[in-house]
C-alpha cells in the first residue's frame, strides 16, 4: 500500500524504472490510466509505458515538452497541448474506448477536447508495464534521454473508461473503483535508483 508515498527517481538522465505487475485476464477494449508526477524536466520523458511483444507503444504516456502530452494507443498517438506547468504536481488521466476510438485526456481534474485514436483496435494483454522509461522493445530498449526524473504517485490502470465523476475523484484521491493496477495495492519491482518516500505535501 503506497498511500501518501511516492517513487523518487533520483538521477537525470536515468536508467532506473519500476516494473508493475497487473492481472490482465483478457485484451483491453477500454482503459483508463491515471497518475501524478512532479518534475522540473524540460526534455522529453516517459511516464507510463505498456508494451506487448507485438507493439512496444501499446499504451504510452509521454511528455515531449513542457507544453504537450502525447497519448499512444497501439503505436499511434494524439497530442494534447497544455499550459506549461508551475513546477507543481500534475495529475493526468488518459482513457480510450475501442468502439468509438475516443481518447480522453484530463489534467488536474479538467477534461481537454477529446480526440480520435485507433477505432476498433484491441490492446494486447501480455504486457510489460513500466514507470519512468519508454520501451522500444518488450521490457527494454530504453533511451536515457526519455527517462523520467522526479516523483511519481497515484498510479492506476482500469479496464474501462471512467465517468467524469470518477475522473474528478481520481484527481482528488477519493475512493475509486477496483483497478487492474492500484496505488493502494500495487505489485511492483524497483530496478535501479528509485526510492519510495513519504509524500512531502498534499
């Protein structure tokens, strides 16, 4: 249970990452990923990387520059332009549904205009899920200049699209529906220089 704790990725650039273990029974037709990050990086960095043997960018949340997030599904991406951060915690949620190909992006509890991505696609279940690096091969193939440095917390993955109320609840750290990956019952393994510490502030 990582409640009120964070992963601190200490080095920049870094070869460190955290492996997450999820119980995925079947491929995903819908999903939502949420997490909180705190960094002063201005170069590109990867936050959440979900790779299968067939597709290294099966699900990827990447921040190529301070004013932009990229959300990948099945190797294709959409870009969400955001205000440059005030060097504070940023909470993001990204959700996708196969039937419509609608990609939703929420930043700090507010929705951005929805975009279309990979309608009819299915996300594979046999996955390597990593925090802090972008996979260019299944479970590896990292570029240190896409590595994350800073603090990560409140990581969740659901096999459904969350309602607007649930998106706001995730931002406010309220009670959430059971998830495939949940911060309060996370199965993880640290690889390299990552330290679990209490959160410094709410």
